[in-house]
C-alpha cells in the first residue's frame, strides 16, 4: 500500500473589502455565486463585490444562475466602488449543501452518513451565510463516489453555540491516493432569530483517528465572514 503523509494546514482568514487572495502576476481567487446581469454574467463574491465577467478562458463551463463557484482571475481596468471587471483564467463549481439535523432524518439516512476519517485543510465563513470547507481524503476507485456532510451535534449545541460534525462515507473504498474537495454549507437558518452572531465549532476525525475541532464566530447579517481558529486536539 502506498504510504501517505498528511500536512495539516489550518488558516484563519480575515475579512477585507476586496477579494485579495493574490497568488501571482496580479491574479486573485474568489468564492461567490454566479448571477445573470445586464448584459453579461457576474460573480457576486463572498466579500460583497460584483465581479463582471468580461473575458473567460474556460471553454465549456456552463454558467448557471446562483451556481456557487471559485474563480481565479485578473482585474481589467479600474473598479467603480465594489464593481470590478475581471478576466477569468480558471473557474470551478463548488459543491453547495445544507447541513443535516439527525432528529429530522430516518435511521437509514443517519447510517448512510458514515464515520470514515477525513482531513480538513481550511474552514472559514463567507457570503453572510456559508461555512466553507476545503478537505482531503484518501481514495482508490475513481468511479466510486464519496459522500461528505455537515451534521448538527444536537447534544452539544446550545442557544449560544452551534456544534457541527463533518462526516465522510467512503463506501469501503481503499485508502491509496490523496484527493481534495471543497464544499459550502448554508448555516444561516441555524442562527437563532434573536442573535446576530454565534460561536460555531467544527469537529472531524482525521486519518490518524484523532478527534479534532476548531471554533470561530459567525456573524449574521452585517459581517461577511469571521475567523475559524487553529484546531486543537482533544
């Protein structure tokens, strides 16, 4: 069996008025949702900016209303307030799902969530409602789908704290090769109506079978994002 070495990197990402995750050659990376504008499509980014798509080098990528995406791009010309014209070099769909509440599920559905290990690389809040997660898992069969879900821990959740568990079902796939994914969960409906912020704890079990967790503050609705702090081994 191939030996896999994991590098766990958890980063607290701060807010900014511009999507400045600059990589190189004045290129940027943003998460957001596609919108059909007049006359062209744009991305409404998690930072609250309108990114008008004036050039796109990704042939065959189907633009759909409200599709969640991550894009790598450069800025064309000067912005007007929070409106930017962009030239896209890479764009990919981001899996977008709702969290699950066990008490609302059948036992069959609960059993299907699995308890296979998974590594969380980064987690952060964005877009006023999303918990974004980039993750790493091990797989062998490229044709076998793995499932990931965010599950509310109803025993540990309180009026002032949400606790979620990131669950993985590998469906008995062998653990040979590293694979990576990204997913966004809309957690806004879990915030009590009388609160504008709440602590959120994210739990998971890694490939060393160590239970890990990290906690950050989620703001609703005035702040675009909050911190998720470095994980601590329990």
